[in-house]
């Protein structure tokens, strides 16, 4: 009986030491992963902030939003290869490849279905500024246009700096005119060009 009790105490001491070591390694791994998660969350927040700024600049310049790249099929390609290496047989390989092809078709359908709706429902800031100027009979400043557009579209974050950049872009394209009154700058729609009918009539008169 004494030998068996000695063996059991040795086993329990070994298991307790092993469990204690595993717990310590587990806690260290949790601390390491939590630190990495916090760093990744900070990077994600910074990227989201940069994304909103870039989208505002893109809308101010009137550049259409590019279609999202199809990155999902690249991620699904290695999965059938791993399954084919582990499980022999041609039947299993075909079964593994069919869901990946179905997923690719579904993702392509979703991307094509959502692309026209987002572009049609969200007009660019250039269109909004151009339409607002066309509906005004008097010159308007960038601050006044920003306030008016913010009231018309409360769901969008419209900044005065972005509106001013958009107005200067329209002036460069001859789609708006800039006037100064002291230190203030006002913008209006360009005056329509005179119709060249009188010159043609003047040329036709002597010929008859």
C-alpha cells in the first residue's frame, strides 16, 4: 500500500506542476494576444479616419468611386488545395471545389448588385454644389453654400473647406464664376454664352 500511495503522490505532483505551467503559459499568451488586438484596433481606427478624409476629398474633386477589388476569391483558393492534399480521391476534390465556385458567383452577384445602387443614391458633392449654384439668383459664399447643403442633406458631413475646394474646381472648369467683395469671395453660375446667330444673319444678308 505504501508503494502505491507514493506513486500516486508523485503523479499528482507531476500533474499539478504541468497544470501550473500550462496556466502560466496560457495567461502570457492571453496578455500577448490582447496587446496585439489593442494595437490592431488602433490601426483600424486610424485607417477608418483616413478613409473618411479621402472619401471627402474624392467627392470634392468629382472623382467617381472605384469598384471594390474582388479579393475574396484569392482567399478561398488555398482551401481546396489543403483538402485535396489531405483527403485522397478525385470525388472529394470536386466536392471541395464546388462550394468555392458557388461562393465566387455569389460574391460577384452581390458586388454587381450593390454597385449601381450606391452610385445612384449618393450624388457627389460636385453635383450638389453645382445644382445649388444653379438655383441661386445672387452670389453665395462657401460658408453659405455649406450651411445650405448641410440643412438639405443632414445625413452627410459637409465641411466648408471641402466645399471651397469644390467651388475652386468648378471655377477652373469654367462651371462657376468667382467674384470678390472686399475680403469676401462669392461664387455664381457662369453667364450663358451669346448665341452666334447675328453674325450668320449678317453674312447671309449681302449674299442675297
